[in-house]
C-alpha cells in the first residue's frame, strides 16, 4: 500500500499529483506505478482468509474490493478534490446511481436541480420512481425554492455547478447552507469543476468554516481521463460513516473498475490541470467571439459577465483558480428554424457531433431545451441551444470553423 500523501508545503495541485506518495518495488525506482490486475488474491492460511479486512483497506481480499492500483487512484482523487475517502465506479452515471441507491429507500424523496445532468433525472423518473422513491426538481438559481421543497421525506439533494448544457452557475455555498440547515445530505456532480475550479468540500476557502458538500461525484470519463477513451466515475466523501454507507452499497452492487482503465486515468492525472487550463482559455476566447455574432441570441459561459449566475461563479471560482472548464453553449436566435441549426452543426468540421467532453477533440450537440426543463427558464433567450465542448485544438482553427459553418444559417 502506498504511504501517506506528500505533505505541504507542496500546495500546488499539479506538483502534488506528480509527486504523490508511491513506493516502487525494491530495486526498481521508476516513478510510474505498476498495474496490478486480479480477481483472486491468495491468502497464506484460513485464519488470514477469515481475518483480512477489506472495508478499511487494511488488506486485500478480492479484486472487486480493491487492488494497489485502484487504491492509488482513489488516494490521488482524494488529493484532487480535497476528500478523505473515494470509491471508483464504472462510469460517471454509475457514481450518481451509487449515491442514490445507497442513500434512498421507499418513501424517501430526492431533490434534483432542474438543470441537472439529464440521466440523473431519468434515473429518478425510472428506477427510483419504480421503487417508491419520489423526486422533485428545484430551481438551482433560487435557494429559497430548494428550501421550500425540502420536506421531512427529503433524504438527498443533488447539486451541480455549472448546470448541464445551460451552464448557469448557482450560489453553491447558499444551496449547501440550505441543505445543512435542514440536515439533508448534499451530493454535488463535480464533473465540470473537476476539483480544479473550486474546492467542493471547502466552499469558503480561507474562512476556516469547512463548509462544503457531503458527497462529490465526478465523471472521470471527462477531464481526468482526458482521452475520450475511458469510462469511469468516483464518489468522494469526508465522512467515514457516510462513506461506509456508500461503500457497502458499492460492494453489494459489484461496481468494479478495470485495472487498465485505472492506469489510463493515473497516467492522465499529472497533466489534468494543464489540460483544464488549455480547454478553459480556448472556450473563453470562443465564448467572447460568439457574443459578437448576431446569429446568437445568448452565449452561456460562467465567466462571461452576462451569463446567468456569473457573480456566483466569480465569488466561488474567482477566489480559487478562476477556472471555467471548456464548455460553452449558444442559443441560436429564434428566427432560425431548428433544421437550419442542424445544418450549422452538420457543417462544422473540427467540432464533431458527439456526446461527452474532456478529450482532445472538440464536440458539438444541439439540444431541444424545451423537453429538458419544467419550463423555459426566464434567464434564457428563446431559440435553439447548441452546446460546444472545446478540445485542445488551436483557437483560430475552431473560430474559423464556427465562422464557416454559420454561413449555413443564413
Ligand atoms: C458525462 C457526465 C456524467 C456521466 O458520466 P459517464 O461516465 O458518461 O457516465 C455525469 N455528470 C456530468 C455532469 C457529466 O457531464
């Protein structure tokens, strides 16, 4: 097992991730960790078989319960997000499901922001509803709406910053305070922030309040993998009791991850911050350019002063890294028919049509927002929404691509 984390004074995250504690095998001092693959783990005798404990990670018992390789990634992700315990699951959506299944039972209610990652909502509308667990969607831009919707049956509140697809930035600190006041567990989908834009377990850095979310889930599929070639998720906590509830459910559901996938994420983590900054710079430049285009009624990107929730983004992320990820959305003016917007998307050459984000290649998806929300949000212009995830290509090339494809709208 690897030794404790490299302590301060190395506060820089990239430095910490690159110099994370690792003891190589004797006589082989390569800095890159080995990849251990196993279902079976051999015990020296029956007594050891009976007494080896996997729950506290003091021993190895079975591949599903962890290997030196998976433990290493768990520790590094705790460093990244400022957590103390981590579970690895086969996808970001599996992380969401792990939290819901561990913490909710028949008769309970879960509250989900109306701009949540879509499959989080459909899990509630499907399996959870079938098991007698109710859900309600709240307005993430209005903490009083969350407060009003929490009832004696509410057991879990989902948070997301920025919101999926529409990228509004909520007052995460206030939403977390509301959950605290009502004694309800808060779980953040931290895929956008990636542990870099802000600290999910310390939303008031420097204030010493330690106020943060209870659970952070992360689709490692996106920025931590960075290659568009791995599906994985994590569930991070700072409370051992809460972690054990999640872990026992994780074990009973058999949510294992493959060693080669863990290796791919371990390999990509040292460049996470650099890649995030590059995506961020490029997305900001394109967002700025988009604001000048008459075809777009609105540009959604938290760092743009006119984007919904910009002040909340500024307050939370401005004090930390100032990061804003690599996503931007535009609302194409309603004078253009959806079929014209489809033609615009089809005409893009570098932005490929495809889901997900966080890899080197830029992607684009047109969305039918009306079918995704309780009602059309008042802070959004009418029109057709297109979401871009900016890869690692040159800004000038991506901008030229948008420009040539816009001629299809005319
Ligand atoms: C992609 C994504 C997920 C799900 O991740 P998968 O690994 O694709 O299942 C969850 N939340 C957000 C915000 C995402 O963008």
